[in-house]
C-alpha cells in the first residue's frame, strides 16, 4: 500500500491504524483482503468529502495504463491492486474516528479486491477465457455490504452495531442481545439507495465502471 503525496500525518496514521485493527480483529476474509492491500501498491488518497461526495470511493488510478497492461501482460491479484486507489474523505476520519476509517476500508477494500480480481482475470483471458470475473454493481455492493456487516459483528461494540442497525445491514435479536447480518435489510438498502435488485436492474458491470477492455 502506498499513500498519495501531501497527506497529513494524522490521516496517514489513522489509515495505518485502521488496517492494523482490521488485520488484528477481522475475520479470515477481512484479514486476507487487508493483507493483500498492505502488500500491494494500491494507492490511498485522502480528500475533502465535497470532492468525493461519499465517505470513500474506489477506482482506477489510470484506466488507459491499466488497459495497456491487460493487453500486454498477465497480472496477479496484487499487481491488479496496484492499479487501484481508495480515496477516503477527511471528514470520515475527523468525525467517524476509528469506526469510520475502519468501516470505509473494509467496504471499499472489498471493492478494491474485486476490481483487482477483474483486472487479473481480464489479463488472463487469452489463456483462461472461462474464468473472466466481471461482477455487476449489484454483486459488488452486495459483497461490500455483507463484509461491512460481518466486520461490525467481529468488533461487537455498541457504536459499530448501532451504525449497522441504522444502515439496515444488521438487525437486533428479539431480546436485544446482540445482532445478526440482515440479508433482507441489505437488499432493501441496495434497492432504496442504488435501485439495484437481483431480479431487476443489477447495474453496470465492473468493466463498464472501470472502462476496462478484456484481452
């Protein structure tokens, strides 16, 4: 993982601390994704929320250069991550604290991981065309919401669980003791916030979002 230039030390430390916590307290998948990111050249940006219009966003550093690499090389997952950036809003760190920072990198980290899998598979398409990975926006957001909810359950602290319930990712058990991942709530959120559903519009594929061309 590498940082964009000009990031204040306090933001850099918050990001590093967030990944340390994810690796320490996350489940197997969360730790696996965080470790891949940390050992890759994925770029981290910190920008004002007015620029991002979100707590965090994930995309390609240079789509044209990535397409050239896909055409000319066979890329690994970690090399694919090196084509990706995650930008987190300054306000997410300032007001959300560790919870906001960790949550953003769990959610956006899943997007980065899936984008890297897409890049890897596109670069291998000439030798393995049946294994091309190109999920829809619905599939991308479903997995990102599920991993976010699972992380909140792993941490199991009131502020994390309360946020999950508020986002319809988690629901409370009948007697109020603990929470569980709410699949129905996630599907409602995906429809209400994104207009996505498994039986209706699933939105564009990753390749369309990233402007990628298969080899």
